[in-house]
């Protein structure tokens, strides 16, 4: 019964050891238990020994399992407590080996020099057992000595273990207490049997059983505890995962990237969100250069310099930069980071957070644009006021010129022949003067109320009139105007004077664009009218230097000019006039050279021109 119970325990712990090979205590426990089971078997055979020879052989050989038990217990304790003096353990092994050798070399066995007879004793249940009697072997003391060494070793190991304070001492007490108590009991009992003082079979296995149970209890406690630990670890791992998930969620919501740069190995770790924000694949290895290359070209050098400064001990790095994503999209990031240095002051690690601030940046750009537009608006308002003031101030002198010129004409009337030339000039002055005041009046009306006079206008006539007006200018500038006017052009509704002004502006701009061009074939203007099915379209093409791409969207804005003495108002006023006529004004660069300005005017559906 003892053997089977102990073998079951041995098997269990052997299985544990097979699964966890580093748990040597389980292996030594199993070896000790198996040896105890062997002892139990031998004791059983001893009880039934029929001859002295049989009994003597058993008593000789039983020292082999004893050796195994002693060695196994010593190493069990050493591995279980992780302590114990090795020399003491080897002393135990030595003494026990000596006992085994002496058992074969002195007398019949280590207990008896000679067994003289077998005593048959009746025990309960009517069974009779054999007990040896004879002359004791003096070398017998080696056995108890080895037991004493083992007890010293175990107690010493337990005390050291207890002093380490890794647990309450309960374990040390259970192991060392049971080993000491029951080993002493087994030695004492064997001595009593051998000396014939008691009539009992050998019962060493019975004494070893509590030791084996205590050892097994301790080991099982360990197994149980590691299972509990694993469970707790699992629970805390799950907790960790949950908090990691929460953190991920928060970082995603905040568009936040968490990263760490191992400076020594030049490797950057980043959260998945960070990789997504920076447009870097999950598996791609990130180095500092890869990060720099992902930046907007203009931001690379400043970021590199700022990081270098921080690495050289210039404090934590903080900055804003743009990242170009694989789909060419640009994102703004703000970064804050901290650098860890080793004892020699060399940078080891840099870690920090980067947050996507594209939306804020866009808002800033929008606000800037709005401020700019607002400034423009106030200048445009100012323009209205300015034109009002101009009209007011100019009207009076213009009126004076007019009355003077008219008076001169009246004086000149009788002597028509001689002074024809002077009359022509004065008539021109009158016409110009009237036109000037017309222009001022109507511009003022338009700018103030955004409305134009509505009369049917023949656009071809407007073109001819303007060319007549600028004839002198063109000649002075050495410019040639080529016109191509549509034969059947419907009339449009609008203000003749303002439309003349638009054309005048466009022609003068064309002349100015060609001002620096020497080649005669480039000093040409082409004015073209046509009916496009919906509206009358007028174009003014020059062969000048054309419009710079970047300027294209600004040329119609008030106060935009590229000319040293320009006011930048001409095109803006032209557009205001054309818009007031429900038409459109735009510009394109010609394929070869120069620019073309086009405007359309919806036709007047009634009378044809
Ligand atoms: P300004 O003539 O006082 O500069 P405008 O509003 O008439 O003001 O013109 C604005 C700008 O548009 C000019 O400064 C010039 O850069 C550009 N521009 C206008 N017309 C032409 C043209 N025909 N060719 C090239 N650039 C032109």
C-alpha cells in the first residue's frame, strides 16, 4: 500500500518534470519516492524471508535504495530552496556510498556481522514474520552518521532559506522538520529492531512516507501557486490589453502618434496610428533618414538641424513640420520629444509624441486669407470714396475747361477760314473734356451702386471709337492695331462709355506688355469681335511678354501690379464693369507669346446692330 501510494506521487511529479525540465526538485522527489517504494518492497520481502541467507542479502542490498534516497533528498532540498552547502551535500553522498560499500565488504551486511537466527513473531491477523538476530556490525554507525549529515545539511539550508525572507518560514519548517523527525525515527527504530529490543519488522518506508508526503505537499503548493500566478498574470495581461486598447483609441481620436527612436541602432518604433498618420507601412523599418525623407522638402533641413541641436544637448526637441504622404497629400505635425542620455552624455533614446495639426494650420491659412480679403475690401471701399472725391474735385476744373473752350469757340466763329485749325483743336478739347467727365460720372455710379446705363450698344462701334481715341498713343509707341470685326453683330445692352473704358484699358495694357519687345512683328495688337451664339465676344491679343503663371489668379485683384508705376486698378475696374453687364472677363497666355484678354457681353435680343 505504501509503495503504490508513493509510486503514484512519484509518477505525478515525474510528469511535471517532463513538462518543465528545469524543475529539478520534481525529478529528485520522484527518484526519492521510487527508492522509498523499493525499500517498502524489500521490507515486505524481509518479513517473509525464509532463510538467513535471504534476510542477509536483503539487508545488504537495502543500502543501495538508501543511498539513492539520501542523495535525492539532499538535492531536492538544494533545488527546492535554492540553497544548501554543497560540501555538506557531498559529505552525505560520501558517507552513504561508504555505507553501501561497507555493507558488501564487512560482515554479512552493514547491520550484522553475522545473522545467527531468524526469529518468527506472530502479528495480528495470524501472520508470522521473520526478524533477524545475530552479532552487530561495528561499521553500522556510518549509517546514522550519514543521516546526521543529511539532517545538518537540511536544517542549514532551511535556516539560510528562512533568513533570505522569501517566505514566512513555513515551508522551511515543514520540510526540515519532517525530514529531521522521521529520519531520526527510522534510525532509532532500525537500531531497536537490530538490537532485538523490540519485536518488529523494519518499517523505514513507514517513516519515509511522511517525509515524502511533506515534500510532495510542498511541490504541489508550488505548482498551485504558479498556476495562480499564471492566472493573475493572464488577468493583468487582459487588463493591460484593455488599457492599451483604450490608449490606442484615445490616440486615434486625438490624431496622436507615439514614437521612440533608438539612436544607437537608428531604429524608430511608432504606434500603428503613428505609422498611418505618417503614411509608413506597418512592416517597414523606420530610420531617421526615412523619417526625414518623408518630410516636405523645405522642412527637412530645419528639422535635421533642430534635432542635431537637441542631440548635442540643446534641450528637448519641439517643432512643427509638414509630411508628404504617398498620395502627395500634405499634413502638418507638431512634435514634442525628450532625449535620454547615458552617463557619458551620449544620446541613447529620443521619445515623444506627434500630433496632426493639419486642420489647425488650414484654419490659420483660411484666417490669413480672410484677413487679406478684408484688407482688400476696405481698400476697394476706399476706392469708391476716392473716385467720389476725384469726381467731385475734377468736375469743377473740367467744367471750367469746358466753358472756357466753348467761349473761345464763340469768339472764333466769325473768322472761320484762318482759324479752322484752332477750332478743330478746341473741339477736341471739348470732346475730351466731356468724355472725361462722363467717365468719372459713370464710374462713380458704377462703383457706388454697381449699376450701368442701359442702352443698346454696337460693340464694333465701340472698338472703332476707342481705336480712334488711342490712335496717337499707338503711333507714339510704334504699335500697330489689327482689327477683325464680325460683320453681323447683334447689339448688346450696356453703357457705351464704360465699355470703351474697358477696351481702352486692355489696349493700353497690351501696349505696355509689348513695350520692351524690340522686334517689329511683336509690336502688334489684334482686336477681334465675334458672335459666339450666346454673347458678343471681344478679344485683345498682344505679342508681349505674357502673364506669369503665379500672377494669373491675381491680375484681376485690386492693387495687384507688376509695373513700377502701376496702380493695379485697371483690370479690377474692367472686371467690375463687365460683371455689371452680366458678362465675363478673362485672360490666357498665347501658345507662342503674349497674352489674350477676352470679354463677353450677353446680346440684346431686340434690334440687330
Ligand atoms: P496696372 O496696369 O496698373 O499694373 P492692371 O490691373 O491693368 O494694373 O494690370 C495688373 C497686372 O496685370 C499688370 O501689372 C500686369 O502684370 C498684368 N497684365 C495686364 N495686362 C497684361 C498683358 N497684356 N500682358 C501681360 N501682363 C499683363
